[in-house]
């Protein structure tokens, strides 16, 4: 009888210890991920929650970080962090300081209303990384070009796009060796492509390509079908589809294209998965009413 009482006591103690341990662990995690609404320039906190692969660090960066990206923002050979401040119009740039082995005080850059996404890439094809934001409410992108002479960013350039851009990507979308700026425009059925003009060394007027869906939220550029040419792919949250603008180097000649040398452009493929069966439809879009997708003025 006495032995049974001791066993019950040990069991109760074990359950109580486990519950307490779980509570403590949850509390620690809650503390690690909090982001107060103040800029805190203190060094990153190093968590006690380290394991054999990663050490968890946090840094208080300001109000509601919406999007974040890593890249060499100031072209000094060191990767930096750029984040979007949701509910505001700004981005924070955390440059890595190789002397202090820490991030400098965040640099705040004002974009436009509803800044939503950010990317670090060479937007103007001069070999220097730039920063570009998509601005949801303003239906625009803000381009922060890096000037290697000034060793600083030039004042931002605002370019309107064809709808509220939930995302932004910089890549060679038309396979001419030059980067473009591409946005998926939420609430529409299109993407905007800002083509770089190698002659004038600036951007051509924006061109639009229709996709399937009503609200593309994300866009990426890559060789989707492994034919050596980049394609554009979007994710549409409303129609539950991904659309692929498949680059076609040899589109069929049409009357509108003026003969046997049509301008290379995209076919549209979309994958419809909401009915449980993947349906693939290829649309060979006519070149009629299209602005040419080359990099000439
Ligand atoms: Ca850097
Ligand atoms: Ca650049
Ligand atoms: Ca290009």
C-alpha cells in the first residue's frame, strides 16, 4: 500500500515537472520572437536556445516588418538586410559593418504608400546592386539606384505599374541579358514588365502581359521548362492558380507580326488545381495589340 502511494507521488511529480518545463519553453520562444514598436539599436540578442546547427538571434527593427531580404545592398562585398516597414512608407537597411562585426544603425528610406515587398538586385544593369520596393497603395515601384561614385543611393525613382503590386522581382525576363523589374498586380489579371533599354540606358515604357487569375500576389523569373530561356511565373490567391508566361523564341508568324520574323514573346500556361485535377492549357497569344517585348526604344 505504501509502495503504491510512493509510485503515485512520483508519477504526479513527473507530470508536474513536464508541464512546467513546457510552459517555460513556450515563454522563452514568445520572448524571442517579439518585435516591439520601437527602433532598438542594441546588439542582437543571442538566444540560449542554440542547438548543434543554428543559434537563434533576434533584432528589434521597428514597426511590423512585412518583408525581408538579404543581399549586398551597398556593394561593399558584405551582405546586408533590407526590410519593409508595414503600415508605413519606408524600408530599413541594416548594413553589415565588417569592423564591428555587427549591423550599423538602420538607415531608413522612404518609399511610397503601402510599401509591400523589397528586392536587392541590379535594376539598371550597371553591375551595382540596387533596391526596389513594390508599393501597394500607390500602385508603383520605388527604385533606389546605387551610385558607386557617391557611395550612396540616389533619390528614389517612382514608376507606376498596372495595379497594386503585391511583390516585385528583378531578373532577365525577356532573355536579352539585361535585367527587368517585374510586378504581379493584385486585383488584376496581369503582370507589369519594366524593360531596360540598352541604348538610352533607362527603362522603356512599362509593358503588360495578361495572366490567368484575378489577384497575382507573387512573381518569380526562372527557366521553368528547362529550355535555356527564362520564363515568368505567378501565384494567384483568388483563382487558386499559378500562371506561367513561357518564353517562346520562335512564335508562329502571324499577319499582325508582319511575316516570318515575329518578336519573341510569351505563351501562357496556367495550372488550375482547385478542382483536384491538374489541367494544363496552352494559349498561343496573338501578337496583335501587343507592344514589342524587345529592348529597343
Ligand atoms: Ca554590404
Ligand atoms: Ca545597379
Ligand atoms: Ca531582359
